[in-house]
C-alpha cells in the first residue's frame, strides 16, 4: 500500500480509500456479508480510509460501516459529512451550528464510535453564514469529537471565505479522466496550501472499469439510471453521452494492456498521479474488488501514456474541463 500525508493533520492516509456510498442502498443491490468481508480485507491490505455520509441511505451507510469495522475502528480513518438531507431547507442543506451538532451526534451513534477522524460539510449552505459553520466545526475539534474538518464541493471563493474564519484541513471533489475541472483552480490552491484532497469517482462511477457495455442497464435503485447531476459528475451517464463514453473507454483499454494493467488500474493511477491528491475513494463491494484495486498500485504512468490518454479524449471531442459549475443553482 502507498501512503500520503493527509493535509496538515498528523494522519497518514492510504492512497486508496474505501468509498461507502454503495452501503447506503442507492447504488444497486449489495450483499451485506460481502461488504463486511470487503471492509475487513481492505484493512488487512492496508486501506485505512473509509468515507461515508448520513446522506448515503439516510444514515444506513454509517450504520453498515460501523458494524463492519467492529473492534477495528481504532485502526482506520473514518470520514463522514453533514449538512444535507433537510426537506425544510433550501436545496435540502443546513449548516447551521445547531444542525451540525445534531448531525455529529447521530453520526457517532450510527458508527458506534465516540469520535470522527474527519468531518466535512457535504455541500455549501449559502443560506447560513460560513463563519457560523466554521465556528461550529472548530468547536467540535476543540471538544475532541472531531480530529480534522473540511469542505466538499465548495467553490474556490467559498473555500477562501471559510478560511477567513478557520483553516480547512481536508477537501473532497470529483476527479477522473472525464472530469478534470478541479485541475484548473481548486487543486493548485490546495497543493500550495498543503490542504488534504480526497477525490471521489476516480473510476467515473463504474464507467472506467471497462465492464459496462452498450447493453448495460441500471436498476431502479441505482442513481446512474437517471444520468445523475452534471454539477458533480459532468453527466457521464446522460443519454446523449453514454454511448460515446463507452467507445472512449474501449480505446483506452489498449493503453492499459500495453502496460500489463487493467482498465481500473489505469484510471486509478491517472488520478493518483495528480500531486494534489491524498486519497482516491473507490466503491468496493467484494473482496475481489478490494484485491484488484490494491493490485493496481506501485507503478507509474509515463509521459507517453498521458499523451495517448489525452489523444483518445481529443479524438472523440470530449471536453474534460466543461464549463459546468460544481453546484449549479436549481
């Protein structure tokens, strides 16, 4: 396993993190026993970062993770979030101090722990002053309930506004070959300041595994069936892009094969080649998936590899830096 410093904290994080969205029940059918085995195998192989959120299945992901970790909780870094899922608030977001405190108490109960390693604001709540939000996060650190705090899916200006109150330890954004928007401003800013960066969707939510075909369909309990929101996934599963994107992946496979690697290995190594990235979060449902992801480490892409990858995207006219804001007004 490869490890990197986790921002300004005293934590060292595995470069592959276990993404727990799939534990929440909105990513197709998942076997509970298989998940438990996958979590434990991940720890055995050196993965020490587990990322969840109350929004993943209304707390179900946190509960499943907590039970899977059991007495191994102390061996890992648990990241969770707060601030979304409130029907009575604009866009379902609430980052008021009282809301954050209540969410943390519920997360601690769900996870069966008395502290969180990292707490992130899941999406910006522009109807609550950021100074209130950041003071709440700082208070939780002072109380010992949280070790480090950060932001997810905030714009650069919003990050700077928050940092006027309290430093941001960790941030989380999407990054994969199809979606490189954060390379322009966010990642250079974080690299300069030493902020820890978690990235989700390194395999483009399954697209870059190479396992999907033109006949692939998604179940009614799988968000990919509707294409998702372009603000956070640039619409890779949207009807007007999906078939083209599948052809892109087919043309990327020979690049992986030439290096003796699988398509997921190529996609993960591409993400981890970004110097700003601390950890890439991957959803893993089985022991086999955990083992395959770990096997994709300890190699490097060459300049020629990067050029060949970019040539594929250019050939199909894929805009990897689309003018799509992270959090569009809806």
